[in-house]
């Protein structure tokens, strides 16, 4: 018995990602409130021979979420469905923002063990692209998922976990939005905790020569390298029992406006970038600073800048060689400029088929070029040089960020790629969930 719920899509909606680097104009834009409505949208898409793209917060710095056909935005399906205090697990609808989930968990004395820098992202979206943070004992965010439910192209609901539909589970924990609509996600949580953050200056040589010590010394260790210099800011974050917030880590506000202005000027005089990187290191990062706060407030930081980003994961033992090669490339090529920082983070290996950390502990090396006042800064040389180094060391790109890889590359990078493809073809034989980004991945 098909109950007809009339779903209405809006026309004329312009979709843009957060950085305003990619956008599209879906023919119809939907904000469903129930599974029945989503089924009906899929049925309508089938009848009209349209594709469907599901989006969350639209934060991905690539075109992974773009479509000119039907777009489903999951923001209205954002409830917390169940908190299991005994197992320390929470089940939520796929459209919930982590922003809201963090607050909700806090009320129950729980937290997610690891979070990325941004929380205006949805539960289903975070796992769709393999969001990560840092910490060699911690996996990427999808490793915290213990179960999920998937609505497939045919309208069937699949329960997936480590014991049911196991193969689909290992595919869907990093699903790229191409297996179906993720309706619910169950996260493994931990008791709520506070983090003590310490940031202090160092040099690239010191950090790379004592990488193991740093990794052992702090649970969530990362460092920022300032290109065109030896300058590094080391950041340790560790659980603490002291619960006294110590105010802001850095006063970004002053720095932000000045930085944007200087970067804009540097688009006319690229050689200024070397000086800007050093100046800002001296201004904001050259002294030791500390901060204590509830975990999610330390993990999240405000990303004010529109930017282009690349972020690849390489085997952890290649960290030093790869970074030194990037540094040498910049030194040997005075015309190539790189904005600060190059952010270096670490993650534990896992068994998720399309995880950049599949079966190996990894180092993520995140490079950026800011867009001062929305202006594009030439970056092609830097981008290609970086990608070349990452590929040379067996790197795998972050799925949400810009990269130039195609199916041939992914077949080499991911031992389980054929398995993922066969599951995708089985769940979505007509390719209703594909878009131009995904066609490059699968064809």
C-alpha cells in the first residue's frame, strides 16, 4: 500500500559550498522530514530519469555535493533517537549537526572521543567523506560508528553494523554519498572530558627528528609548519581533570583582518608571502599558550577564511621525507608561494574500505591557499607539486577536498576498491546517486 505524501521540491535554489569554491543549481531542492518523503523523491527521480544528491552542511571544499538534478538536504531529519548510557552509544538521524549533537551528549555526560575542526557538519556527511582529526591512537571519525541504517535506491532500508550486513557496513562507514541515503547513525561515545591544550614554538628539524617522542607524549598531537621558514607551532591536546577554561588560545580577531589585507596585497607581490608567514608566526605563535575547555570546544576552532584545500594521507613512516621534499620544492622554486600553515596530523589505521587510513597508520598533510576578500590566488604549481610528492609516497587524498585523481588512481591506492564498486553497483544499479565528482571516481 503506497501512501502518497505529496513532496514539493523548490526550484531556483543555488547551492554553494562553505568556501564558495564550488556550486550548482539543482533543478529541485528538497528538505524532507520523513523516510516516506525521501522514498517518494527517489520514485519521482526514477520516473523523470533524474539523479539525486544528498547534502548535509555543504562544508566539503570540493564538488562532491554538487548536482543539477535533485538535491536532498537532510537538515530537518536531525533528531537524537536514543542514548544508551550503559553502552555509551548514541543513535541519531543522519541530518543532525555535530554542533547540536555535542551539546546533547554533554547533557548525558558523554562526548565523541575525537572531532574535526568544524561542527556545522552532519552525522551522515562526516562519515561520508572520512572526516578526521589527529591522534595516533584515534582513527578517522567513521571509526566511531558502530551501526547505521541505509535507504537504498529501491526504497529498501538496510540495517548495517559489525554483525549485520558486514560488507555494506565497511563500505557505508565511508560512503561518498553513493550507496543510498544514510538515515541513522550510531556512534560509540566516551564519558565527557576536558582537554588541556598547549601550543609552543619549535622548528621543523626538531619535530621531524623527534616525531615518535611527540606522538607518545600527547594523545592529540599536531603541528603547523610555516612554509618558507623553519618555524613550527606544536600543539598538544590531552584529557585533564582540571575544568577551568583559561580563555582564548590566540586572539584571532586582530590577526584575521590584518592577515586578509596582507594576503590580498601579496597577490600583486607574491614574494611578500614568505615575510607574511614569518611575521604571523612571530605575532601569534612564537610564545607558549595554554587553554583548558570541554573537549568539543578545544577540537573545534573557527575557520574564518574562505580557502582552497588539499589534504592527503601518507604512511606515517614517510612523514619526514615528504615534508622535507615539499620544503625543498618551495626553496628551489622561488616563484611558488605557499600560505601558512601546512597542518600535519596523524591517525590510526582502520578496516574501512575507502578510508585513507585503510590498513595503515597515517600522516595527513593539509595545505591551503586562502582567498583574501574572495580573490583567487594562483596555486596550480604548488598544488601539482604537492600532489606529485603525495603520490610518490603512496598518498591517498581526503575525499572531501579537491584532488585530481581518477578511478585508475583509486584502484592502485585502495586494495578494497573493487569490493566497494561491486557493492555500489548492487545497491544503486542505475547510478541514481552519482554526480560529476563521483563519475571521475568510478568511471
